[in-house]
């Protein structure tokens, strides 16, 4: 899922000494703050969806609890791809939830960037890098029916592409 939150590896543990920075329907949230931050992008989503959330100006941080993070994520709309595989109005991505790239480590994001030769500027923070990579990831065309058919075939044959490349699974015993 594309969530736009800046998060850490241990997202659900939170900061022991901090509470959520949000005011929910005129009442300050008392839940423990997690590692998701209430960024400008998230504030824009909250405003567009007319959620009754705002940042407490007296809060010394911008971290929100897991409850509010999930609530904000749940109201987001899934985007549709503009181009389609065929002339029908269906796209393969209509039903897809995208992986949460914001949970990946910086080194993993950099490996993706290097592998796919994604152009970015130097010194990007992890959340910015994840945003850029998510935009690229969404542009990769998929043919879901072909992939599922191939997967089922490989499961029935008891092998996979990696085994074939390494000469494994081609036993004739």
C-alpha cells in the first residue's frame, strides 16, 4: 500500500515517553506515539478526506499512534493506472494493494534504485527515497493472469525460475 508515512523498522513499539501528537475530534489522543510522522503530505490527505484530525501545537514532536496511522491509511483511495493491457475498461491494478516500501531499510531502497536505474538526487531521506521508488514501482506493467498461470504451473512442476537457472529441479529420476 502506498502510505506516505515516515516510519522506522520497529513501527509498532513507539516512543515510550511520547503520546500521539494528534487532536481527534477536539480531544488530544492519549495513545503511545509510534514512528509514523504527521507530515505535510499526510496533513493534506487528512484535509482532503475531511477527517477531524489536527496536530496539537503544544506537542514537541510530529509522531502519531498506530491507531491514527491505520485510520488515515484506510481512507486513502487506490489509484488506477491510466494505460490498460487491452481495450476494455479493466486494469490489472484496480484490485492491487501495493507493498509498504516505507518499511524497507535505506540499503534495500538503494539496491532497488540501483537495479532499476531510478534517477534520484543525492542525499534523499528514506521517506523521500521510498516515495520516488513507489512512483517507479507503480509504473512497472504487470500481466496478472500470466503471472498467476506461470506460478501455478511452477508449483505443480515443483520448481521455480531460480532453480532452473542454477540447474536444480531438472532431475530426470
